[in-house]
C-alpha cells in the first residue's frame, strides 16, 4: 500500500497519564506531519487487558489536546482506517497470523514455559547465546494433534531466519546492522489467542499506510522482527527514525515516573514538585505520584504552565535549529523542524531550564491575559466567586502587575490568597510573627504606623511608601523593620512584592482591621 502523503502515528497504551517522553515523541511526529502536509494518526494499543485501564485514556487525549497536538485520524475523529483501537482489530490480526503460518514465516509452538526456561539455562551453562531449538514446533496438522493430545496448548512464534544481516538506514541513527542469527523466534500470539505488540504494530502500520515510524530508541530492537513480519506479508517498508530518550535531571538514565523519590534528592526537581503540590493542595487535587508527578503532562496542565512553553522546551530535548535560537512559536517549529537535526544522544530534563521558558512566555503576555489565566485558580480555590465582578478582576489585575515574574505559573496566584480571605480567616506564619512582631517595641512601632495609615488621605502605593520612609527616618529605624512588620500584620507572611502595593491593593479598611487584630492578640 504505497502512499505519497507522509503518514505518521503514535500508539500509546491507556495505562496512565501522558509521560513527558511520549509527549516529546508525539510532538516530533506532529511537527513532521505538519511540516510535510501529512497526516498525524493516534492509535490506541489496548490489546493487553491486564495492563490497560480504559478510564486512563482520557488524560492522554486531554494532554495531547492541551499541547495543541491535534490528530487527523484516531479516537473521536475516526478515519479511513478505523477502528483505531487495537482491541477492536482482533480479526485483522488473526488473518495476519494465519497468513504468516501459511507462508512459513510463523509456526505454532507447543513448548511449556518450563521447557523454554530449561533450554535457556542450558545455553547459559554452555556459554552460548540462547536460540530456541524449535523442538515443540508443529509443522503439520498431525503435529498439532499429537501435542494437543498431551494436553499442550500452542503459542504462535515467528520463524526468524537463522543467519544473515539486516541493515536499516535509520533517519536519525544512520546505518544500523542486526545479526539475524541472534534474533529469537518471538511470540506473536499467546495461548489465550491475544496478540503481541510485534505483530499488531507492524500490521497496523502497514494497513494504515504509515510512511515514517518515528519512535523512541527503546523500540530499535523491535525493528528486525517487525520488518520480517512486513516483508513476509508482502507490505512495503516504512522509513524508521529512532529518537533518543528523555533522560533524568543531570543524568543519562531514562526519565521514569516511577523514580520520583530518587529525583526528589535533586533540589531543582524537588522545588518544581513542591510548587505543584502547594497549588494542587489548595485546589483539592489528588497529589499521589501516579497522577501528580513532574514526569507527566497533567502536572503542568494542572499547575498552570503554558502549553507553548512546554512544547518549546520539549522540542529542544533532542533537537535544535541552530546554536542560538531557543524560542519558537508552534508555527516556527513546524517550519524549521527536521529529523536530520535530531541528535542521537539523550537530553536531560532540566526543571530550571523549563521554568526559564515558562517565565519567558508568561511575562510576554499582556497583563490582561495573565489575569485571565490566574482567575480560574482563584475560583477553583473558592477565593473568588463567579461571575467575576469588574472590581474583583481589577484587583486581580493589580496583583498580577505588582507580582511580576513572581507569578511564574498561573497557580502561583494562590500565594496571594491574603488579598481575598476574610480577616478572621487570615493564617499567620508564626515564625514570621515572632521575628517581626514578637517584641513589645515592635508592636508599639506598628501601632504608631497604624495611626499614620489611618490619617492617609490617598491610599496609593507611592504615597504610602513616602509615609513609611518618612516614619522610618524620624524614628531612626530600618525601613525593612517597618515594612516587614506591616507585611506580616496584613498578609500573615514575611515575603511578597512591594509593601506599598500590598497596602494599596488590600485597601485602607482591611489594612487597619488586620493591624488591629494583630495588636489585640493576647501575646501582645
């Protein structure tokens, strides 16, 4: 089945959220398809009933949509090669197995697991590479009847060549040679009749007209058996491109969502997770590692990253346009992406560099757009009610402006909950209270500042800053002592943006009420 149009695919299993590595693979396939006016196909590998969880498909589809990686054929879209769920294509695979057996490229094998293990152990003891003897291969109907009379049940294996060299011209890795004498007779159909990846992937790629298989390098070892299947069935071969894997932070080991505890020993990774978990807890999200993990896309979507920033960063994990350009719009990525510039070596995931991309994209947005991004987080946290009034939106816009790049991701707005909670709900950080308001002299100073603020006619940032600076000069106290005492009294925290902006945004009535509340505490 020849195709002039470029056709590429990804084929995830519905076993969890969208992993960064799979997202990067999907991105490269999507960029290649869009850059060649081709077709990007989403196919779901759900033949393994023991591993697949249908309810876990939604996060994968949502993640792809959020990243902007729209597919042309597949779930929710349909297409000329439906169905796109492998669990619905069993009849197609059975026909392929029957054809492979008929042409001598596969056989029914009646060996037990123990017998295969014994042969493998014997090869190990003799210091030779294991190659199945085919002792229990059934070549005739009589053979099948004899083995089945013994109570045996067959699997179907490929009858791989005993010798020879297979050469693959990989679009990324170059010339790759495989010694066919080392290839096993891989199982393609289990005893229960279900089919394995080697068969289903090759058959679907052929029938769906896939022209380029762009996938992770871990699948490179699958290539000889899949080419053997395609050639045995008389299908044309696609071109192969095996991508380097995404590596752990500061390492060349493959990034894995199961190694979260190990990654948390790395400060940058721990900081990224802590930021996300803080936001997630305020929103009441499940923060279990299976669902809320910086190795999966959902983490960034829920935390408030910009999809454009993550796409730009993922594109550069293994590819570069030149030695200078870092920032690309999706359109520019489509125009400039080429497999020839994908490197062979793995690229380490760097949380700091990702955050730098995020801040770049976030700060490039107009304040109104950033306000629109953060408002849903305030609503979901119960700090703002819908419909959002113009007054509330204006206050949020003032916070976003004053915070600047402190709001790195949209969920960071929740750090400023003190602008929205009722005075009696304000939570005080006790170490901060002890440091800046723990002494009688500090409280007397705060009381005098309160009198000045009460008399302020204009409660605007610049005016308030002059009032505080004049006070500090007259009283011969450090400006920080004044601003931090006020900050803790009004916000409950000893960090944040400029105190003048804090006071102005809070408003005179709220500021005075909160100072009074602090001064009335028993400890003072």
